[in-house]
């Protein structure tokens, strides 16, 4: 208010004093009767933060949990794999019988192939002594491979050399020797060894470049486009150089004397570019083939008239210059 007194009276009237606020009764407690918690600093609790909480359990995100479970599963699989390797001994297996040097290993069998099917397929190479298809112990289903034992080693060798890739019930199979009892340190694929894998089901990495080449001569290109719409045969000369008969007849209609079909009633898009080139004036084609040299000499008209001796001021008499010189 002291500052307003310094102003002129007509300006002081623009700033009247505000009335006092109206008193309202408090809803719950009067301000003078209200009691709240005292506010204090956190310095007294700093020592508690330095002491570790024994009841604290850290939270684990889904990513950390997934990685931990994956790591534990991998460790369990390694232990189980090592135990199976130590327990595996094909020479002590009661189900493996016969001479290993006369036994043929057959893999990638169809699941519906039986022992009789294998025997019928290999008996043409010699007498078969024993046939076994390995099956699951719980379900009894085929695991996709088996063993064929021959009576003679020569028959085994012939079957090994001639039946790799043969078809048994619509499926190509692979053959090998029995390596479990003949190769020291050999392990099957389920124990981390083996020679196979399912790479044969994957797509080959080496793909041919470019689109596939269609059948037919000249790389699959149509030498006579538009011919198929005219109702004539689609066959052409085996050498690929001679057009069909009706294709040659169509040229006769252009002369107007022998009839035939005129090219002008066809769709221009169906015509071969070489046909359009034939209709052009030969002088136009010669002009395109001629090398484009820069001619520095005056035009022929000026040389014929003799104007090439005149200067810039002698040309164009209607522009205010002198009359052109006449030569007789």
C-alpha cells in the first residue's frame, strides 16, 4: 500500500483494496485443532541402508529365468549323455548277434517296412541269415534302420556296393557296414557320433543362377510371336531358322494380289520388331548404320549457290546489308 500512495489519485482508484475472505467452517477439524505426523529427515536411517537384509529375495526377470533353465537343462543333458556313453557297449548287447563283417546296415527306411520286405529286397544277392529292424521299446514302432546278415561275405560286399540309394517301398535308403563292432571308439548318433544327420532334407545351398530355362529351341524364346493367335500349327523347322507356312503366306497379302491376311489389322504389340524393321525404307536403315561424323563444311545449298565466300554482312540482304553478289 505504501507504493500505491506514491501514485496519483486517479491511478490509485484503479487498485482498490480486496475484501477479506469469507469465513467457512472446517469440514472435519479446525486448522488450530489439526494434529499431523511430524516431518523429520532421513539421516537417521542411513545406517540401516548399509546393513544387508536377510529376508530380501531378489526378483528374476523372464529372460534371466529362461537362460537359467536352459543352462540347467544343458548341464543335465551332458551328464546323461556321459552316462549313456559309458554304459554303451555293442559287444555285450544280447540283441546284437551274428558276424559283424557280414552284416549290412540299412538306414532311412520307411516306417512301414518289415523284416520280410528287407529279406525280399536283399535275398537276390545271396542267402540271408538274419534280418532285424530296430524298434522303440515302448511303442514298438520302427526307428527307421535295420541290419541284414548274409551267410557269405561276398554276398555282403555285393549288396553293399550295389544297393546304396536303392528304393524300398518308395523311399531311397542308404547302406553302410556295421561300425559298432568293427570300428573302435565308434559311437551312434544319439550319443554324439555317427555319420548321418538330416542334411538330406534341407534345401541345397547351391542354386542355379537365373530363371529356369524352358524347353524348346533358341533358349525357349518364341521366334515368331503372334503366330499362336492365328490358328496355325505351332511347330517350326527343327533347325529353328524357317518360319511356318502360314507365317510366310501372310506376307503375300501385303501386295494385294495374292490375298492373305494383312499385317495392318493385327495388334502392333503382337508383331515382331524385325517385321517393323522390314517395312522401313532401306535408306533409313543405312542412315542409322552410317557413322555420325561432324561435317565442318558449309551446307550443300550454300556451296551450290556460291554463298560460302560471303561474310556475315553479305548474307541476308533484307536485313539492311548490301545486295548479294551475283555470279554469271
